[in-house]
């Protein structure tokens, strides 16, 4: 990972934009839907009224001075003269702001990602400033599958977060509750704009919820290329609480699992007796974990033996075959 995308709260925040051309207007439009306090300096020729957003703050027709950057969290500089841009960037940094100089990555503290804005839910795509057009193209593809209603669903979850935490104190059980809520009837109701009904459905689900039983999924990781994982294997990795794997499963495949899933490495294939591995899976499933046992290639005969032992112990087991080189 070459860049880390941090989510900065915009309420309260002071954002300063310097410039009068289209690059400055683009940054201005980016923040008009946020609760941030916007300050706009437009030295030189004033932007035409027909291209200036109606909700934009009135521009100050001058270059900002050091005092104008006081208290700013973010500063965007879109001026043509590189020397002037560098001077303004240095003044903003001395005031404690993070600075973006448009189209000059070497002068910037951060790059502006391509954003999908769904109010409470924001998706960002960054290319380290190297290929902004590629980031925009990726944004267009992702935007088509992110429903507009997802922001309302996230707001509803935030409203009910403390209630759910008080009712379901166990972390794993709470995570499963939210997974059911985000994938069930409440999500469909929120998507239809019926937020009151969605709220009632979440509360109904909360009253009826019981700790989920653990399970084991025996998954074939395929030949090692994460692009060759089956869709079912990817979904199973994303739902796992615990990954159990040996050294034959590569890091690229493990990286496709949810990052907060625990991991247990068994070392080289066969280093730990099968009976010990099976006992480990039984214990973890009994504690409520969703365990994924990853095998390189297809689980094959070892997977069938594990499945038989787990089912004999009363554990719910699914098997997800993997692609093989043959």
C-alpha cells in the first residue's frame, strides 16, 4: 500500500481554497455538500457567475496571508505560478494545515482521491497522484453498484449503535447482528426510502437475535492466484472470524480475507497432526466462531477427512472447492 486513505471529519473543519480557475472551482464543489466552513480566495479575475456554484461562499479577491490559514484543516492551492504556490503552501503548513497544491504532487501533503459520496458512506479511490483519470474511471464503475440509499442505512445504524451495543455486548455476536441487518429486510426498506419501517425492523431483529452458532468452511484456495478464487470462496473469506491455513496458501490469497479476521498458521503441510487441527476447529466453532480452513488448490481427501470429523462432532460444515491447475 503506497498511500493510506484516512477519513477526516468535516464537522467542524475549516477548508481554505485559493484560486479562481476551474481547478479551484472543482475543489470548491467537492466541499459544498459537507458541513465544513469554506473560505475562498480568488485573486485576479473573478470566476464567471454562470460557472460559480450558487451555494459557494463569496470569494475574497486577494491572495491570502499567513493569518488567513489559521485554524484551517485542509488548504487547496490552485494558482499557476509554482513559486507562489510553494510560498502559500509553506505558510499554510506553518499554520498547521495539510496542503494540496493542484497538479503539483511534489508540493502536496496529500492527493485528492476520486470520491463516491453517499453522505455517511464515502468511497475513495487513489492512485498516489500518478493516474487521476484512472481513479475517475474506477469511480464510475464502482458508483454504479453503490446504491444512493446506503448513506441513509449507515445513518440509521449510527442512530441505533448504542442501543445495539447495550443489547448485544459480545463483539462477535454484535458483528453478526449488523451483518444480518445490512443484508436483510431492513436494508431493502431503507433502499425504498422507508426509514421508519427499516428502524422498526432492526429493533425487531434485535429483540429476536440469539448468539449465532459457529461453523467451519473448508475452502480451496486454488492455484495461488487470488484472481482465480471462486466468488463463493471470496464471500466466505470476507465472512470469516478465523482463518486456519498452512504455508502452502500464499499471502496474496490471505489478503483477500477480512483484515480483522484472526489467523492461525499451521506451518508446513502436515507439520501438525490432523487430529489436532480438527480439535482446534471444533473448539473454535463451539465458541461461536466462523472458521475458514484454507487448503491450497482443492481441499481433496484431507478436506473430506476434516469434514467427516467435524460433522461427527456436531459442527456445521460447508466445503468450497478450489480451482486446480489440472
